[in-house]
């Protein structure tokens, strides 16, 4: 089994052994999806951009709400993507190792531990999505998929980095009533999710949208339903 217990140089494995059956569609999507099927923004050919990784962590949830996804809200004081809901993650550090190898896996786990307090030993990594690019911040991002095999308490570790840590039932993300298209003052338009009293948009919403689609979990939703960043007003 792909047990992970050391984010500071120990072996970090990716394994699908022992995963719950409900994750099978996500495993298939991770193995087959192509970069341009996830985003039109791909890493610059000249190698520019800051290497980073995010952890897309699925948990079994409880019997009432079913499988869930771990998200957080970034502190409003941060320089990049301030105040946005996001996956746990961040830039690779030198101690994470090779950014083209398992350094991305270590970074995803390390950052998730630093931001949410989760215990990496309870996370089984089972897949890696194609590396993408966020032009507005210059981050080259590798999404790493994980199953929360042994859930641990999570919460805000450093208020200077994280404003909130929360889980969202996958059923809420697939509910057409919670879906919309965001229109941004910059001219950006993209998928959005209105869940857990927050608006999930941008890179995070785009990846979730594509994962739901290629996993076969997407339900028809009204793409003409528009929201803005001040959607509560």
C-alpha cells in the first residue's frame, strides 16, 4: 500500500492498491486525461515558472454526506491568490527533491501538513495529473491525487497563510444547483462552485470541473447561470 510517512526526504509512493471502489473513475481519469483536456494553460516551453504542487485529497466522508474533498481558503494577506478557496499546496522547496520526480509528491504533502495540520501518514497518493500553468502568478502546478485513508484533525495552522480549512461533499460539487459560470472583471470566465458558504473559482474550480467531467460524475448544469466575485450581494 502506498503509505506515506516522511515528507522530508523519505520514500514517497503512488499506489492504487486498496483504494475504495468509488475512486475507480478518478483513477481512470488520472491515467487517461491529457494536459489540454484539463486546461489551455500549460507550462512554458522555456521552463519558466515556479514549480509547485497541490494535494487533491478525497475522503470517504460519513454515511450521510458520502465522499468529500478537502479545501482551504487562503489568507487575504497573501501575495498570490489572496482569499481564494484552493487545494492545499504551494511551491517546491529544495528539500522536496527533484521537481520532475517525487519532489512534487513531497511538496504536496508537506504544504498540506503546514497549511491544514493533516497527518501525511494517513494519506495514500494514488495519481498525478498533468502539470498545468497559472499565468497570473507564474506557478507551474502539478495536481497530486490522494485518498484520506486515515483521516486526521485539520484546521488553520498559520492564519497568515490560511483563513479556513473545510471539506466539501462530492455530492454538493456535482449538484447542478451549486454550479455556475464566474465572470471576472479581467474578462476571465470559468466554472464556479457555490458550496460551504464560499465561491470556489479560478484554477481550483477548473480542475474540479474537469475531474468531475472525466470521472463521469458531472451532472448537466446551467452554464448560462452567471456569478461574480460578489455573488452574495
